[in-house]
């Protein structure tokens, strides 16, 4: 199911940008895990909209209500459902999107796929707003991984000045996010289609606007020699260590114990305020689109905690898998 | 399960480089689909080893035996199992890999994960040889997609001279593969975690040696403006068309009708014939590794049909999904 | 994941008897399906508690709030989340269950499994109250199936008098529910583990208190001869029909076109008001349990629409599967 | 996928009665598990055909060849593929089944579903022969469970005399199989749709000819009172024990520590040698069917180890799940 992820930690994200609420249902978390809601809120704040001038002016409290699965600060072992009410919606801004699909946005393929029944307002289920529930489950995962000695940190390469300049022009900019995961033991992940790269890829490409993903030396490997790219092993403090990390901490889909390093290419926000060439789907003729609504001039900044969340759920999923692997 | 892929077309790959056989079990293909075994064999030949001097000298016929699910050239609707016998194995070449893990290869994390019980010979289940069964299911998918007007073609950017030069030095080289899928109707794929990018990513990162994946403008989007990256729509012959294709044919996880375009970074073969720093896992001390065995000096060439196979299974999976989407 | 069901229609149920809310998240319903909320409410009323004296005195409005996935009475194609707030909870009644597990209830194995972190109040996630969300998705499925000409009706074999007599004695009674599905075309379901019987079984055994399930002639087949049990075929109005229906409408996991008939054995409510032998889990010694709380003297009556819901989701799941089966 | 089962131990069965081979691919077994092939063969012999006069005269060696995933008697951690060649096929016996579907068999619904492309010979993928691969994975699971102190034994209630009498009449008989699992710790299984009952049900209804399944007191619970059906707890040797076992060892989908007890109703073999009313699907008119081929006069005897295999895979699947449940 397309809005769900995970084999062991499994979650399903629901909601539309302007529906009553957005949220997530989480299965597979063991009972008895402490969840610090203040820490989680602090994490969600990093993604929340309307916090400064580089972000959309739609301000949302983004405070989840936990409906089930948590009691006295601990997981109960049954599904954890959390919702965030949509409070600050202005669906009238989206009046003309019904017929003039925004270039670079999901409007047109969604129209074909859902035959006009999709909720168009605010991008509906395709909205970047749906990364808030991903951050709920990701924020919880980050807390659990920290207890296991695994920490995740990402950063974007864009500066505020560039963003504000683009914003002033009614335009938008893309960005590159690099994420590093330190403390992963060797042995997480699997060969083939549930490798650590595949798991991370499956979540990361679920973040709207991601168009590229690379691990370790990434695209550079294409022009490297084996003797350059291979990470030699040495004994360090009695432990096997790759002395370089072109592999980005993953070989054969399995962690090596070195930091997991990956980079994500985020495209510029498709919703810009310059006139754009589009088509009128009701008249089936060329048209010029002028966008209203409230949009981030650069998604890459707010996407930083989302990428961390993505890494966290992928790794926690693999961590739980690993628990099953002792011989009988 | 890590050696399986797909929601609607579902397949499981089994085998190790030196086990009795490798193979694939395929579920979800409708009954009554014609499968042309000669055409399939021609496709498998493009991947098969030992065909020229840029490839490993291990020559294998790579001719699948279909055990079930095919009758008189048509699918029966029950699972299709196909195997390829491993005939040309020289396990003795791998004697010292047990203790000296090859840099850049899965040897070390596999040792940690499977505790020494994994089949080490020839890379075991991590071997590039396991892409042969992927090409069986992919080759069938390609035939079906062609009937639907969808064609897939990939090419690598490496030339034979560069490869032979590296080979002569006992080294190896990486490469870049670009794949284009023409004829996909708009509306395939889904939002979030089963988007067309996610599906392709989940298979592509299952091909050994892949370290990066990008769609359309790919990593360039990070330094583009929205006004540059957005693909404007125009009416062309009465149909909606994006006039550029920075999106690589996918928006919001769903195909736009433009060609799907993606690029894959393939690392240089980790098995090189120069001495490398490794460790002796039995003595837990530094050691120097000298590799024997037969290895491709560049995987990227033989990986071209594998990338096509990966695209095909991902798209066919989404195509079958699409069939369920009519309103009731 | 244990609170989820389905391959094509996929739903996840969340909530605990006394948590803020219970609910369900539904994926896989095509966009553009009309959902009549009044008709759904009428269906939910058949299961809702506190409606007459054969039921628990806990009266709940059981009116779902749809958070997403529905717009203007039609499905949007994105996940449908619906919740029911728990309003009438009296957790204090469950004070002593923490240490004295109720015979016949999930208390003891839940204690072992979740280590005391489970929400014990009202039976937590094991409560029959969790069948309300099942009825939300089931009620929607029933509406869709009706449009396809498929109707589902179940009935219980218990009379009100027997129930009230048991209630007066502080006891409870079980019951048998028979369910019939008319109008299913031949060809739904699959061989082996996703047969129509398997699908129905997987949902039906998810209804608390179910201890047996049989199809068609059911357990009687064990003492029948082939010549008695086989349903002969005849041409009726130009169509192939089995003239008897010992198969209960299913052969080889696939529907025959005859009505699907199955029976479900419902155990008597484990929560009775007579003193019972239990153990004190804190002191690890024998103890006598005296139950408070509000409980149905017979679950079988309120379970009738739940069984219909179970059949509906299983059949709709198979119906969507069937759409993929045309040859390419 | 309909020929696959399991969340943690996952297997896919392939093959048709007269295809080149039948087999199974198994994923999720930890590396390093010892598998005794002689013990496995002895288990398979209990199911194998043609061993005495109560069985079909089709004699098959039923000796699996392991293609992958096993090395030196231990699991390697990668998928285990095993096949059994079909040697003794007489497809010509099935000539007239193409047009005259056998009452009580899957012929007719399979014809509708697969449009005539299914392999009709010997029942194709619906044949009881496909329980041999189930016994391969089940036999391995039984060995592993035994090491964990969990033993499984089933028995059928039919005597040889009854069977031979039916055989002499060209008829067949059904039977009842009871299965008991001793040594399961409390805490295996889950609430709702992956309860231990649901898991067992999903496999058991995958065995051809099963029409009913009940746990513990089973269908009797429908006419019991709560005070009769509830199993009281007592402390026995310092441990909590239910003193009766009407629950069949399962409450709320989770094991209680008492033996798991279930009964399965097996219908009489549909292939009988008396003339039967059928239809001619090519002429679409009534017809009389006279069956050739080799068939068991009673499936229930040979199904005994199959039921044990079904229980074993369901329990091992839940056992592996349980390993993930420790709090982080």
C-alpha cells in the first residue's frame, strides 16, 4: 500500500492538506518503549511551517494528538495512532488548480489517476504537509535509536540569502541534503531488495521533491577505479574498521559499522509565483497559470528533519529485523 | 523478505554463486500471457558472463529451465519457477576469503550478519550472478510491456578501451547507466512509498554495486530554480504534454506520460587483482589480501540489461496496480 | 502487522477500549466510490453497544468522524481514516484486572506478551469494541459489493430469553452465526493461502470470541462420502450451476458462483459476574476473581454485523485482486 | 500472493501436478540452523503417495533436491529453494477434464479464473501434490521447534477398513484430524488478524479439502455458558496454568502456555469412480463424467503430516515475530 512503509516497524500515513486531519498509524513498535513527547514536539517544530520567512506563511501548530498505543509515556504494544488537525486552510486559493495543473507538481498525473475525485486543495495527499506524520513516527524512531547508540543528523547546503532572493523574484530554489548516521552496528540490512540502501530509498523517494539519492561516494563511483573506491580494512582498537568510507557504511545492503552517509537532491518548490505555461483540462487548450496559495520558496530547509526521520524509520525497521536472525 | 520484490507482480530470487542452482519464483502474472522463450534467451545473453574479454572468464550457459507456471508458451496463472544450474564453479578460488574480507565487497558485513554460515564461495547470495534470475523475470516483464506499447532501453557510458586498460592493471572501473522508458501512460505509480521512483529505487538498489540513482534532471535540481526546473504543459495533438522533462516522467510518484528517465551509478568491481589492505578475521589482525577468482573488470556493461529488467518489473508491478483503480 | 488485513483493500485498526479514540485507516479503495454515510451509520448501529437489555450498559454513540480520504461523499483515492471517540469509559472498574487475569479473556497472555505495558482497561486492544472500526470498513465494503450485485446477510441462532436468563444468573452464553453471501461471481479468490476460505478465516478469527469456522457442509464432510458431498453440475438457464452447495460456494479457494455459506462459533462472553478461580500475578498465588465492569451477556447478537463486515472485506479484497487477472 | 505464507518465516510454493517439478522457496530462516535431511525425508515419507493401498497408486519418490540456502547441513541465511521432480505423471488420464469439470474439485472455478490457460493435468496447482513442498518447509520448522521444546502431533479419526470399503465402491470418505502442539510458551501470536488462530487458519485452509477448523472446545462453545467455557487459572509448580483448556491454548490470538489444540474437517476426495453429473463446458450442456486417473480414497490419512506442517510454519512464524518484542 502506497502510503505505508516497513516490514517490522510498519506505518501508514493518511490525510490531505486540507482534510480534517493528517496522521499516522504505527504498528510493530515493541511494548514498553518510552516516548518523550516534549522531545518529539521539539523535533516536529524543526519541520513545522510558518516559523520564519524562508517558509510558507501558513502557520500550523503541528501538535499531534495520540489516540492510542501510548499510555503513561510508554508504548502499549498496540498500534499507535496520532493525528494533527489541519487548522489553517484556505482552500479557496486552489480554485483554479482544478483545471490548470501546476508544472512540476503532481496535479496533472493525479488528475489522470484519480479522475478528479482526488482532494485538489493544497496538493491533497501529495502535499509536503504529509511529511509531518512521517516526522511523528521518525521522531519516535530517533528516540529509540538514540538509546541504542545510533544518532542521525542531516544538513542542507542552502543559505537563507539565496532563498530570500528567489522568494523576492517569485521563484524558488532546490537544495542538497546530506545525512549521516553514526553508531549503527555492522549487520543491519539485507541482501537484494531490503538492503539498507533500498529501505532508505523507499522512504526518501516518498518525500515530495526528491529526485536523486546517493550513498557514500555516490555518483563519483562511476568514474573511479576499484583501487580508489574500495575501502581497505584495518584493525582499530581491536575492531574491524573500513579506513575510508566510499561505501557510505553499506556493502551488499548490510551495514559495515562505518557511518551511513547519503545525499538527497531536493528540487525547487514547483509552486512559484511567476506566470507559467499550463493547460486548461476542461477546455483542453493551452493556458497561463498564475499561482496563489502559500508556499515555501525552498523545501530543502524544512526537509532536513524529514530526511532524518526517513533514515530513522528505515534503520529501526532493519534493527527489528536483525533481532530475528539468531540461529535456532 | 529481502530477496523478494513487488506488490502485484511478486518474485523471489534464490541461489548462491556456487550453489546447485540459482532461480526465481514469480507470482502474480495473469494467466494466458504469451512468453517467448527465444526472445527471453536473447535478453539473458546480453547479461551472461564470459561472452567477451571485458567480462569475467567464467562462462555459463545461463539457460533457464522453467519448472512450473508455463505451458505451451503461455502463463498458467500459477507461480512460475525457473532455475539456472551453476555449472562452472571454482570454489577453491575463494579459500582465503573466509578470513580476509574483500574491501568493497559484502564479505565482512555478511560475516557479521550470518555468523560464518553464509555461503562464501563466489560471493554467495551477494554475487552479481544473482542478477540472472532478475533478468528472467525482467525479460518476461519486458515482453509484456512491449505489448502494451512500453519500451525500455538503457546504455552505459563506458568504453571497452578504458575497461581493458584497467583490466591490464589488475584494476576495475565504474560506470553510469542511463535508462529510458518510452510509452508509459500517465497515471502509473502512487503517492508516497510506492511511487514509481520508490519502486524503481527498491529494485535498482538491489543490483550489486549501485550507489546512486537519480530521475530526470536528478542532482542538478539542487541548484536549479523552480522556473527552470518546472516542465511547462502544452497541448500537443490534442494531448497534454510536458514540453521539457526535468521530472524524468514522474511527478508525485505518478507517471506523466513523458518518458521515464533515470541514471544509475555503478561502482567499480570490488574484486581487483592488486594487493589490498584487509584483516584476518580469525586472528583479528591486519593482513594483505591477494584475490584470485574470475571477475569482471567493469560491471556496468553487463548491468545494462539488468537495469532494464529492474525498470520493467517496477513498471509492470505498477501497471497491475493501476488495474484495480476504477471506481465501484 | 497483526491489526491489519488485506492485499488490495488494506486496513489497519487502532485503539484501545479506553484510549482517546478507536479507528481505522483504509488503503486501496479506488477513487470515486460513493459512500453513503447514513447507510453506514445504520449499519454501525446494529453493532453499537447499549441499545437494548441483551447488551452491555456502556452506551456509545459510535459515530465515526472521517479525517481524510472522503470528499463530497466520494472516496478521493488516498487513505481513508475514520475515528470514533471513546466517551463512556469507566477505567476504575478494571482496577483489579491488573493482577487477577480474567479466565477466558486475553488478560494473561497479554500480560506475558506486553510485560504489563498494555492498556488493561476495558480489555485494551483486545476489546470487542475494536470491532466497531472493522464495521466501518466492512460497512463501506458492503455498500460497494451491493453495487456489484453481491449481498451479505448473517444471523445468530440465540434467542433473547436464553440471554436474559444467563444475564440474570451473572453468566453468559455463546452462539452460532451463519453468514450467506449471494451474487458472488465465479472466479474470486485464489489457490492455497489466499483462497476465499483463507481470507475469510483470517478476518473472522480476528473477531474476539470466535473459536470455530466452517464452510458449506463444514464439519459434516468428515463423515460423508464423496458421492454425497460432491455438488453435481447442471446447466441452468444457460449457466453452469452446482445443484447442491456442500462446498459453500468455494472450491480450490475460488468461488463457484453458488452462495458462499459459512458458520462461526462464538464463545460465551468470558466476563461473567460469578466468582472465578484466577491467580494474583503480583503475589503469584491462587486468588478468586470477582468482575465488575459492563459486559454483554452474549456477544453473538452484536457480532452478527461484524461477521458480515468480515465477509465483505475479504470478498472485496478478492474482487480487487481479480481485476488484475486479464492476460497481457 | 496466494501461494505464499508468512510474515517472518515466508515461503512460496510452486509447481503443478504434472509440471517438471514442484517446490518451495523459503525466506526468513536464520543462518546457522541445523537441518537434518534424513529426518526431513522420514517426515516427507509420511505424506508421500503410493505407500499403501489406502493411497493413490501414483508412486513418487518425493525426495527434495535443495538448490540453495543449505550448506554442510546448516542454513546459510539466504533463501532455501527445494524442488521435487514429478516423475510418474499420466497426463492422458485427464483428457476429458478439460471440458467436464469434476464435481467437488477446483476444475470449474479454475476454468473461469484462468480462462483455460491453467494446467489442468492432475489438478495442476490445486493438486494435493502441492502439499509436498508445504511438508518440506513444515518438516524443517518441526525440527527447529523441537529444539525449542515445542512438539506437534496430529492424528486422523478414520480407519483403514472404512477407506478400503469406500474404495471398493469407487467412492471416497472424509475425515477429522486433530492436532496438538505441546510446549509453546505463553506470548506467541498477536491480537486481531495475526492471532495464532488466524495464522493457523490461513495455512490450514490452504490444504486442499479442508472445510472446517475449530480450536479447543470449538463449535461446542456456541452452546456453552461462560462459567463452563472459561478456563480457570491456578498456580501449578510456581507457574500460572489454565486448569482446563477449552480455549485450545489461545486467548486473544496469543498462546496461554497450554497445548494448542485444533481440529480440521477434511472432505472426501472429490475424485471418485462413480458416474457423476457434470457439464460439457465446450458444448455448454449437461454431461455425465466418468473419472480416470489415480486418486486417494481418503485424503485425511496422508493429510495428517500436512496438518502438522501447517501448524509448525504458523507457530515458527509467530515465534520469530516474538523476538522483536523486547522494549527499546
